[in-house]
């Protein structure tokens, strides 16, 4: 199958799968490209199918990952996405093999990835990663699980490292530029919250160090209300409106 690697040299002219053709997310896609380009200095690798399709993998050394984990000498998969008619064609397996090959070439001990304990939007399917040989090595409430594929018996076991607890009042969203959908919907959510009388705050994570201090395992997008984690799901305005009904 024909995959291409997105690099600093071609990222400006190549698509990165997310939000294809969606005018609403054009700026957010640009910000993700800028984020990817900067992370490439940290060893981030991005492969996608050479089609106009949402089939890609994105990974980097876990020590450089923007998530609160401890996984020395592992590769961390930011995102593996195979959608629509491209499912069940072996793309996920082949993309993970690329990740494994790169990790082994660097002398790493394994691969780690965050999944949900059940099927949830924006989180990988735990069952698929189990099928690919991954095992759950740690958990973070309410439903995040850290999975690892080891090929070195002496390797340390990866773990979440969440020490910070949010006690802020009102709605607070922690996010990064890693996902255009997260960036692209924030102003709409802010308007909905304002119309309903909710104070709305956003916290854009700007560095790995900030991500390590995040109050959530899922730094891509996490919504808190009065210090309590509510959801990692990137909500549409309508879905957010319904959520607000439950928060009152």
C-alpha cells in the first residue's frame, strides 16, 4: 500500500487527513501543521495513505510526548486513524508496523498509546490494540487506559503521571493544537456557554512541560466543570448545549 511521510519539506502542500475540505477548520488545520512541524524537531513522524482519505499514524518518542506519562525509551502513538471505506483493509496494522520498525531501529523497548476502556469518540478501540499485542499497563479515571507493546522483558512498565488536580470553578477546557477539531470548535462553545450564563475558560497547552502538569490524561481536549472532569469528547455546539443542561 502506498503511504507517504509528511515532513517539514512537504507539509505545506500535503494534507494531514484531519477536517478535509471543512472551511470551518482551515485555521485549525494550519495550526496543527505548525504544531506538527515543531514536534518533528523532537522526532515526530507522520505517515498517511497517499489518497484524499483519513488514514494516518502520528508518533514520537514518549519522552517528548505532550501527555502526562512516564515511558522512557518507548514510542508514543499520538493518533492512529483509519476511517470510512478504508477500514478492514490492513491499514492500521501496516501503519503500526511502520511505528514499530522505527522504534526498534532507534533501540526502543516498545510502543505506548492511550485508549478508552470501552468504545468512545476520539479514543482508539482498545480491542484492536489488544489484537495487535498491546496490554493495559495503567489506568486513569474515569476511563483512560495506557496500553503498551513491549519487545524487551527488562523494559520499565509505562505509567500515567497525573499529579495536578484542577480546583477551578466554572467551565475549563484544556487542549492542544494537536487536533484541529478541538481548536476549531472552541469559539462556538464559548458562545453557547455565554448565552447560557456559564463562565467559560480555555487553557491552550503550549509545551510538553505544561502537558506533564495537566490535570487530565487526555491533553488533546478535556472539559472540566467546577474542578470535575466531565468529558474528553470534542463536542458539537448542540451536544454541548445538552451537556450544559446536566451541569446546572
